């Protein structure tokens, strides 16, 4: 009632958010929790600021409008943060999926907004508008992206869904990884069933062949790789056990016979399947190429669909992408990015570009032919934002603090982050524009310590 004519900030989990026109319940005042889209909203001046609470609530839509949107940063703790489907690509924040167009990199949709942390998601391979999202309350949600509605939800009796993959041969079946077990969610019937196959170790990666749809590969924390026939339940373990967890597996999109294996320890190997699970063939898969070991480890390793025989690898210790060809044990060239350590990679459909997510929360499109970053987000908080404040000395400066352990300052004219302050303790209190000179920001930490930073000079 006392703030007519001033900008009001509403914080959401991992974002700044308004959602009056599209996300919250229409005709109600914004709340401070359970929002996942990010913006600042401006309250229009009214003739009199002494309105009753009921009057403000009833007229909230008329009195508020969105003026800015600052997108959340990409989260960093799920195995596959980014994905691509058709003419769009996406990344997962703490509580929503951000979808962009391939051609102009415009934000086209913020989908599947949650009130619990996203732990896995999967874009349907044939229906670009169908999205499955799992949250840390062990519920799998099915969304229609175009209409922005939840279609169904299925509760898991046992928690810990770490990844999901649709079955192209059975468009309604979603395979979910839970520990060392695989489950199938049947979208049409909402039936949950456990597969007979189990590798007897925690599953770290699951992938299905894009052409031979019954052929799956499963990697484990013990460094084992299993090949699995989803139609017959037949299984075959690769003869070699790797010395570190499997972080990525990929079937060659141009062939039915090759599998790329990558480990956290930096090993990358190419295996020939030799017609496994075809007829009465007794041939076993064999290793045909061991690529140069990466001392900094590997966090992602993906085939490039538009460049036959080519794949790209990345590490969670630096921002260098290495481009390889199966004909050479050493990389063809390297591409240095400025965003730092890489968390995941996905290849755009029929394109030499890859979408990359970074530990910093930034997302970039990298052109492998031109060897440059073609586009990048400015980054953002990778965890829940619990407070933000406008500077008392500069109406265009905003300060935010988050459970990711950082305090960020933002220029509201450009919507860019101007500085980042790292904290040893993730803060949980609040921020306020400094009462003294210099635009100081105050953040209260877990142990109720007080941290002060000046955003002008860093």
C-alpha cells in the first residue's frame, strides 16, 4: 500500500519472477514462493497509495505489469542439462525448462514449471510438444509444451530417478533410471513396471539406438557397459571393464554397429557391435579404437549428426571442446570457450553446432566448423534465489543472492550481470540496498554472518 509508483521485486526459486499475466492465478497478488520464471515487475502509480489490501488484491492485474525478464542459469547437478529436438533446444534450471529456437536463439517457451527441484527430463523423439519431467519428490510429470498444461503425473514408490529416455518404438513408454534398476512409465495407462534387466550397479547413463530401437546401452558407476535388447531382455556386457564411472554413451547415428564409450577418468573408446542381437550371430562386441586419454577427465562425449564419423568431448574442469574423428586417435582441433567448466553437451539436429551448458550456469551454441561460440546466455543463478533488492542509489541496479553461494549485481537496462561475488557459505537471509554511500549490498549467511560487497568496484 505504501509503495505506489515504485518497482516491486518478487523472487522465485532460482529466479526473479512475476507471472501475473501467465503463471500465477489470475486476480491474485503475487506470492514469494513456488515461481520459476524470472522477472522484475513494476507497479503502476495510483492516485492514492492508501488502498485496502482487498482492493490491491482485486486490482493486481491492472496495477502490475512485467517490465524485465532475467532467465535462470542452467542447473549443474543432473547428468544431461541440455537437449535438442527438431528446430529447438532447451536447458533445465532448478524449476523449469527453458526452450530456445535454433535459428534466432530467441527464448520461445518456459515450460514445465515446478515447485520441486527437477532431477531429470526427456523430450519426446517424435512429438516435439511432449515433455516428461521428474522432480525430487519422485513424481514424473507429462506436459504439453504448446498449450503449457500438465497432462498426467505418476508417483514413484521408490525415489531417485536420475535420467529418463523415451522409447521411439513404443511412443507412450518412458524408461526411467532409479539406482541400479530400470522402470517403464506407460503414459497412456499411468502404469509403472520394473524391467527384468539390472546391471547390479548404479546406472550412470542409459541410451537407446536411434535406428535399432530395441538396442540400448547402459553404463554404471563401476565402469561396466551393458548392451540390452528391450524386446527380448537379452543382455551382453562389454568384455573390458573401465577404471572409472561411465559418463556418456552414444550409438553412431550413421551406422548400426558402433558405440562410443566415455568415462569420468578421461578414456574414450569406440566399440563395434558386430551384429549383436541379430539372428543367431555369436560374434561379441570388440574394441576398435582407443582414443587419447584426457588427463582432465570427460564430462560429455557426443556424436555430431551433421558430420559423419565426428564427435565432440568436454570436461568439467575447463572450457575446451575437443573435436575428434574416428579415423584418428588424437583430436582434430580444439575450441576454447570463455564460460569455464562444461557440465553437458547436446548436438543440434542436422547441424554442425552443439549446445553446451557450463558450471557457471551459462549456456552457449558452439559452431564446430567455424570453431567459435555463436551465441551464449549471460548466465544466472544455478540455485534458488531467496532475496533480491534494488539499489537505493541507482534504480537500474539490482542485487540478488542465492543458495548457489553467490551474490550478483544486475544492470536492469541491459539485463546483464555486472559482477559476481562468491561466498564460502551459501546465504539464506536477505539483501538490502546499502544505507550508506557506495551502494553496498548486505547478505545474511547460514550462520547469520553479515557479508558486504560494493558493486561499483567489485
